[in-house]
C-alpha cells in the first residue's frame, strides 16, 4: 500500500457504472469524492447488473481508466427482486468477495460497505475485524424488516428470515461507524449492541449540477398544455409504492373539474395491473416508462407537484427519489408513514403529509395545490432550498469523508 495514500474498499452490489443507464450513483460518487480527498479506492461490486438483470461485460473500456479501480466479484445473477435465486446469488457473491479479501490480505486501511445484502456486508465486517481495521456500514434498507412487508407469516417468517437477522446483527455488532440514509437507519445498530458508535445521516441525494444539466438539455422537448397541472411520480412500480391510490385520486380529481394529469415515470412488476386500473377508471394518468436521468429531471422540472406514494406498511424512511423531487422546486405530497420524513416535510414546509392508501385525502391535497399556484411557488422554493442544503451529494457526502478520516 502506498504509505501516503490510504486505500479504501468501497463495497456495493448495486451501482450504476460507466455508460449504464440504470442504477444508483451513491457509491460511485463517494468513490470519486474519496479519490479527490486524497484516498486510493477499490470500488468492489458485482459482475451482475441488478437493474438490467444481466451480466456485465467486465472487459468494456468504460470500466477502465477511472479515478478509482473497479473490482468485479463474480455473481450468477437472478431474474426477480423477490426471488430465492437472488438470495442464492448474493450468497455466491459473498463467498467470492471473501476470496478477494483473502487474496489481497492487508491491502486496505478501511472497508466501507452497504447493507443490504446482509451476507455481503457480514463478509466485509468480519474481514475488517480480522485485519484490525475500521469497518463502516452504509445502511440503506432494513432486512429482514422490509421483507416482512411482503411475507409476514407468524413463525414461518421468523424461521425464513433468521439468516438475514443473524447477519445484520453481526454487521451491527462489528461496525466502527454507521452511515444511514435516514436517522432511523443510522440508529438501527444500537438495537443489537451496547457500545456507542459514531454515526451520521447522509441522504442518498443527487448531484444537483447533473439534475440541472438534464433540465437545461431536455426541458424544451416537453410540451405541456396551458393551464394543465401535472402531478408526477418517479420510481419503481412495485410492492412498497402505492400507485393504485394515486390513480384512484386522479380519477376523483377528474370529477371536480380540475385540469390535472398524473405522470408516472418508471417501470416495475405492477405496471400492467396499474395500467388496467387507470383504463378501468378512465383516470387522467400517463405511463411514461423508464427514463434516463437527464430526461427524468426535465419531466420533474416541467411538472407542478411531486408525490412520494407509499403503502401504509412500507418501512422505507427517505427513498432515493426524494432528492430529485426536491431539486425540481415543486411541492411534495407524502403518503409515507415514516415519522422522520413526515417531520421533515412539515418542519421544512416544502409539502404536505396525507394518510396512506386514502384516495380522497390524496385527491384533496392535490386539488388544494393545483388551484393555488402561489402556495406551490412558496413550497417549491423551500423544496429547492432543502435539496441544496441536505441532498446535494457534493456537499452532504463530505460528512462520510470526515467520518472515514477520523476512523483511520
């Protein structure tokens, strides 16, 4: 190891690399930032692209000549997000990651890894513990808690989810520091350990400069009828996200005479079912499908209201798209039940909270904002201010760098 530049392993099984169109940029941006701050970085990730559900061609030039080195860990892959083959795939990845650490011995000064997957994070925690180096867990979801939202059968779920709970407890016990994508996540390890630990909350966020560049490049391509109010949702069309209530609310709005349309950006397993519901209700809803980031940014900017639409049982605190919603400079309607995010919405004044799975309440909230452009303007300005202060990765991720410096 170069004595003047400490080497850090940044481990994630889900990241958008090179010219890939789908995925999260959190760990890629962090790797770039750490290099700028004087560290050497191995970004260790899967040979399988989670969003495309396809293997990566790891020989491609877009994965080389970067500020950091990419290390691909072999993983067989899977076809569905909720699938036994995904669990098996992550188990193979964890085993191969352990082989990488064994081969590279004491090369790293610190290991920084996301959890979940819990078994992959456990390999990182145990390797760091054996080497006597710090381990930082980046907690961006809670397994098995989130799984219980889909499958919650007394006793059966306890047995099925035991390995996830066991691995999470091991990770939380061994960590040297925790970074949570919400306060709830950052504090979660305290339930499984008695010793205090350094922790900080750093929202997933976005790079505001990239968001604004997308708006500048593509906003002129979007034609919006005069006087029509657009309500936009961007993200996955799946179990945690309550798009059916949003569609029902749009149908109710149609009957009030408010000139409003719901724009749904994204794709997922529930799309066909949701399209059928919208057709059945004759709701003013447009399914625009998956968009690359610059085009999504432009659509958010062109809209008037954003919706964070979650079911009552969803365990998510502050989801990935919040930074983009706020960056658009429009008010946000939140149906999520997370006390942390509901407090942020009300205290910061950038939107309103409504009861989850209540189409009437959601329709009323949309109508109130739709007919009040001055209120939208006030809330929108507050949304953009919070995006700049709390969600811009260029600023907020420096807190992660500070923690790493102190631990090393």
